[in-house]
C-alpha cells in the first residue's frame, strides 16, 4: 500500500513542556491587550514544536482569519474536532463565513453566481470502529491514535495510523482512517488519491463496507455539488440516519445554490420517503414543496403536529402560507416551549428562518418570527423582523404593533413608545381583533383594548396631552360601560382641566347609581375621586369619613378626619376642627394606635392650649396607655391654667391627680399645701405637710411649715 510521502510512524515532538504552555498563556494575554503581532510568533513556534493543545491553533487561527490569511481557516478546521476547543473553532468559522457573505452581498450583489459546490462543516472523526478485529498490536496502536484524535493531536494520530497499516496491511478500514486524517490535516489531494486506491482494492476484493466512509472522505476533500449529492444519496441508501441528517440538508442547499430547485425537491422527497419518522426530513420536504408552490401536498404532510420544533415549524409554515388561523396557536406553542427551555431557542429561530425564505410576500411570517424572538427575549430580532413590514390584515398589524411595543422595554422614552401603543389600541377596537385576542393568548401580560387604552391614557397624561387622553377614556367608556374606573379617570381629567363643577356632577351621578346598585366599594372609589378633584370640599370629605367608618376602614377614616381638621383650621373654624380631632382620637384609641393618638392630642392642644377639658382628656388617654409622664405633664398644665384663672378648686383637683399618679414626687405636695393654705384650708394644708414630713423626714423646713399650719388651724376653729 502506498503511503503518499507520509512521515515514518514515530511520535510527534512532545508539546507538553511547561515552557510551551507558558508561551501559549502569554500569547493569549497579548491578544487580549491588542498586541497580536507579538502573539503570532509565540503561537507559531509552539505549534511547530509539537504543542498538542488545540488552544494554540484556535488562538492563531482566529487572529489570522481576522487578517484575511487563509491559514487561519486551516488551523481552525483542524481544531474543530477537539473536545474542549472544537466549539469555539466552529463558532469562529461560522462567524467568518457570515461576515464574508455580508460583505459579498454589499459589494457585488449583481455579480453573485450560483456556486457549483457545497458548504460543509469540518470533518468530524470519531473513535475507530473496527479495533476489535485487528491484531492486538495494531489494535493498541489505533487505540492510541484515537486518544490523540480526542486531544487534537492529529499529526501524531496520523503517524500512528500509518504505523498501524504496517501491522495490519490487509485491513482497509485503517487506510480509510488514514484518508480521514489527511482531510482533517488539510491534505485534500492526498486524501482523494488514497480514497481512489482504497476503492480499487475494495473492488478487487468485492468489499462494499467502506463505500459510505469513502464517499464522506471524497465529499469533504472536494466538496463539489456532485460529491456531496453522491454522499447524501449513499447515506439515504444505507439508511444511515446520522449521516442523512448531516449531509442531505447540505446537498439540498447546494442544489438550491446551483439553481436546481427541482433536484432539491426530489432529494427532500427521497429523504422523507426513506425516513418518514424524521421530523427534520419532513420539514425539509415541506419547505421544498412550499418553494415549488405545492401547498396541498405540504398541508397533507402536516396534518398531525408533533411536539418537536421541526414538526411545529413545518405545520406553522403551511399555516402561514395558507393564512390559516392555526398559525397563531402554533407560534404561541413554539414560543412557550422556547421560552421555557423545552426546545433550543436558537434552533427554533433557525428553523423558522429556513422556511420563511420560501414563503411568498404578504404572509404573516415576519410577525410570527417577531413573536418567537419576543418570547425568547431577543428584542433586536423583533425590530429586524418588523422593520419595513406592512401587514396585510388587521390581526397581523395588531400583533406586530404589540411586538414592537413590548420589544422596547420599560425604559424606552415616551416618544418612541407612543406610535406602536397608539396603533395597537386603535386596532384592538375592531371586533375581529378583539375576538382574536380572546381566542389567542399570545402575550403575557395580555394585550387587550382595556390594558392598551389604560397604558396609552396614562402615557398621554404624563406627557400633558390631556385632550387625547380624554378621547381615549371616552372610547374605553364606550367599550366597557360597566367598568367605572374609566368614567372616574375621565372626570378627574376634566377636573384637572378646570371644569370642576362638571366633573363633580358627573361623578356624583355615578356615585348615586353605584349606591343604588349596592356597589358600595365602587361608590367609595368614586367619592375618593371627587375628593381628589375638590380636595377642599368639606362635605365630600365628611361623607367619605362616614363611608369609611361604615365599611370598617378605620385607618382611612382617621386620615380623612385629620385632613378635615387641617382644612377647618385653615378657614379659622377651630371648634369644628377640634370636634373632628376628638373623633379621630377616639378611633385611634379604639385601634390601639398610640403613634397616632399622641399627635392628635398634640394637634388639639395646639389649637386650644387653654382648654382644660382637652388637657384632662389627653391625661386620661395617656394614663390608659401607661404614659404616666405625659399624663402628669398635661395635669401640670391644667394646674397652671386653673391657677392663672384663679380656679382654685380645679387647681387643687389637678394636684391631687398628679399625686395619685406619682406619690413619691414632692413638688405637687408643696404646691397643694401652698394653695390650700392660700384659700384658708389650714387643716388640709397641715395634713399635706404631714405626708411630706413622712416622705422627707430630715427636712426641718417641712416640719416648721407643718407646725405653723397646725397653729393656724387651731386659731381658726
């Protein structure tokens, strides 16, 4: 067997040294700092020295690819089979392909010609499948080669495979692996030559087991349309589902690029016939049927909708093409599954993009795609899908407007939000749209005429556009006559516009209607609205207090009473203000809300500081709540006021109350003794000083006063 100048079966130079590893890490840091020119020599040197890790190839490949160097693609393709770095390498290749397409489309759209080739992902190499039939020595070498492939050390794996050929020269499967590794290491010409040699030998031996693997080698070494199509048909003929799923779509895409839509349809039909249970095969067939305008057959294929995304998208495409109502329930289902993570959202979007390309203009597919993007949080995709789209029917236009609105997010400025919000509200008023909304819960929270109208009115009010806001509320009142909050909001805006009397009259009529219907909670809300319109209207507030009390809303009643007192004070009606505050104090006491009791009494006393009755009431309340110091302070004020007014009976009573609250406080005893003596009650005064002498036995002044008062008492007997 010819080996095509491959190296001798020796291991590659080891790249596991700490020095090479440190160089790779240093190169990565240089790239991160924007110093790619300094990183390139380090990465090249590591690869040439046999560094086994795919990270060096990926880093260097990304840099070179950005610079337009074709060696970058080669390095990345080699790295795609690495378990750790393969995904990043594939992503870099896909990104590069996408950018190349965009540039080509921009630079020369008119010169674009169909390609006579196919686009394939890099060849993946799995474990060698025939180790168990090899001689032990060859089996060990191939197992070691598999380990090298898994680590991305393809050159070393190639060396070992060549060596294994010398140990088992009659086993063609080793030579097939040799050809696969030639493709993976970017030696396509040698791979094709080796594949041709293997085919000749297999024909001489009448062996066919390697035909499919060789077709795969040839397709990747020379990805022409004919080679990829041959591989796809071979995979179908062999019934290999894995290869069919990979290469039939690639062959179909290549046929379409070549302008052979009929051939693509035939291949899709063949795939579906060979694998009727494959949802991907069915979707591909449906897509090609739609492309060719065969709607009836496509509809027959999608009668039973499965649960996987490909099945849902197939049925969705047919529904969109025919304008069937089921398109909305299907997209809602796909969106829920994608949002919940039951299906891969990127895959779902890709599948929908594939079928969207074959549908004629005028379908709702852009809106359907926007709905899916909205469900998975892809706001940019929503905007991209709806940019320039003009829906042909009201339902599609409504859904598009709501999608645009929701994609803006909560932080969007009002000028941006207003157009789609207006459009959605206007469309929601139509009966067909209202019926659609009730039957198809596409949005969370739901987008109804009520919710959209309220949002629009609130936004208009924020912007100071009151006339349009009034018009919106009028429409809502007409659509929802039993929903009184729109009438309240409308009247409140009328009041804000200066028509207070008109607004109050309308609301009062509404309140009477609600009361008559027993809708007391609604009547209370209406009255609250009236109070907001006319905050200084005392009778309205008094009526609101009574309603609050009747419904057991003590905190609300307390708040209104306090407000009433403030309004009355402002108008100089202090006595009425105090009356409301007394009632408020009773309610707060009933509620046990000390935090409100104290300031209410403080407010009353501020309004009437010389009112002894208020002071006594406050003291009694403070005692009830155990606030002895505060009670004493109020009684001391009673004493002060009574003495000033020469109301000695009141002053004496206040001092007795103070002593009862705090028998150890000497001051009230002194004051009581003094005032009793002043009014000629010497005997009572002498007894007070007697108690003082017991409390302060070492105070000679107290004893002297007691003796003097005793003498006076005897003289006045």
